[in-house]
C-alpha cells in the first residue's frame, strides 16, 4: 500500500512540475495587452517562461500554477492548461524544421524607464498608457537623471514626444501663445540653466549623446513619434546650430545642411532639414499627411522573418494579424530611401516608400523606432483625452509596443522538456 501511495505522489508531483499553462495570442485571446503584463510580471516575480514565436500569434508558455491561472481569470486573459504530453507536442511542433517558428526562453523582466518631462499630459505618450493598462512597472526620468548617469539602472528606455533638436516640437506657428506651450518652454529653459547649458538645444544634444552611449553599452531604446527622427537629426548636428532664434535666441548656421554628419546617426541618412522655423516638420524623413492620403487606405504590413535565424525582428512583429491600421503623429512614417541599409524594416505600407516600424543595432544595444502617436487614435490632437485601452484590449498596433518590453528578457535557447 505504501509503495502504491509513493508512486501516486511521484506521478502527481511529476505532472505538476511538467504541466504548462499556454497563454495563446491569436484571435481567440480575450485581452492581448493584459497578457503581456501578466507575462512581464511573472518574469519580474522570478518565474521563467517561453515565447513561442509565430505559434498562435506569438503565445507564452509557463509552468502551470493555480496562482497564475487565477491571475489570468481575474484579468480576463484567455489561457489553456496543458498536460506534460500536450506541452511536449507543442514544443516539438514549434521547433520542427518545417515550421517558421521557434521557442525563446524569457528569463528576467527588464527595468523600464520612460523619458518624460514633469507634468506630462495624458495625451503625451501612448506607451505609458499601455504600460499602465497592462500593469507593467516603470519609472519616469528626465534630463537630470539621464545626465547624471541614472540610465545605468535601466535596461529599456522609451522616448515619445521629445524634440531632441531643441525646437519645442516646432509648434511656434500654431501654439506660441498657448499656455501649455509657454509653460513647456519655460520648464526646459529653466532645466538647461540649472544644468549649466546656455540654451535648450545644447542640453538636448548632451541628452542625445548620453542615450547613444547607453545604447552602445547594451541598452534598449524604443522611440515613437517625434522622438524618432528628431533624435537622429540631433546626432547628425552635434557640431552645428540648426535651431532658429525664436527657439534658442540666435540664428542657425546658414550652411547647416552641408555640415550634417550622417555617420553619427542610428537609422537615417541623406535627409534634408526643414529650416523654416514656422513649418511643423523637422526634415524630409517624415511622410506628410497628403502623401498618406485617405485614412480608409492607411494600412501597414508586417514583414516576415525567419524565427530560427532572425529571432529579434521576429519577436518585435509578433501579432495576431499582419496588416494593421495606420495612425498619424508628429512623425508618422519614415521615407524608405533615407533608412540606412543596416536597419531592419519591420513594417511598411505596401507599394509605397513609407516605412512604419524599424529596428537596428548600435554597439551592444539596439534601437527600435515606431512612427505615429497612438495606434488607436488616428489623428490625435493636442489636448484630446487619452485613449481608453479597455476598449482596445486586442489592439495589434499596441501589441507592437509591448513586444518591445519583452524581447530584452529573451534568451535564444533550445527547449528541453
């Protein structure tokens, strides 16, 4: 009798150790965005999991526990308990040579920082909206933290509406008399003075360089909207003044365009600056609204990569659809001929030179640029209310953002079961 009881206990414990919970991410998932948060927080709590690339929309697999299953139920996340045998069958299928799939081990949640000035408004940053909705912890940092080497405490940095050129978003023509614009300019000028800079544009150059060093040492930079092209423009103009007098008190260098150094940039080259301070545009990197055309035809398509040989770009495009509705921003998309050959193009508008989503390496780190402001608000205006993500819990556009917080946790590894 004791022997039978021992065998039953052994079988039960073995089953518990090897049984899995599958958080599937295809069209059957009830809340894709919360599923990322659950995965992130499980890693943060010390668990390890697997990202099944291209399997049912990029599903997640963890060791089964009643606690994890309960969290899924509470948060409205669809999941499936699996026996050890069922898990082995899925792993075998995903890793077979016939499938463009793979298993990536998720080990440690990255420490996340969002670069944002004090007093930001809810419409400022779609990434903070989705991190809050998904219940992903992050810290907000600004200029002083970056220039005092606080970036060393973080694995992943996001920047959204920053204008690294020091032109305050080039909003002068439209909003120079608006209280929020005046307050923003005063805030930045006070910060520059406090930190010993003569003008905001010089402070922004120092920040851009510090972020570049951070990426070179192994950091992950994710940028959206104006923080994409304005960042590279600033890197190209470290030794030249491109800012007009209403922004920094003195005129720009009349030969600024000829003095740009494209060897310093991450993603873009051979672009032409928009030197008119009253035009709401930095350069010809950005795709204009007239070029985008009718909203009803604004879609972008995700590229397909080899999961087994290009796991990083594959992770960044995991989704339950491969054609996604477009959305505008101060920087909406990137002009393809101006993207460096070394950069991965992750998504573009089919049949055009309009690129939406790119990724590349610098030193030991990476950068990812995603055009547009808010994936679920096509043409967001200053002062509009924030998007209620409980109405868009399956947003494929927001999924691309959340892919970026998980791939730093991934380690390519053959799965053993």
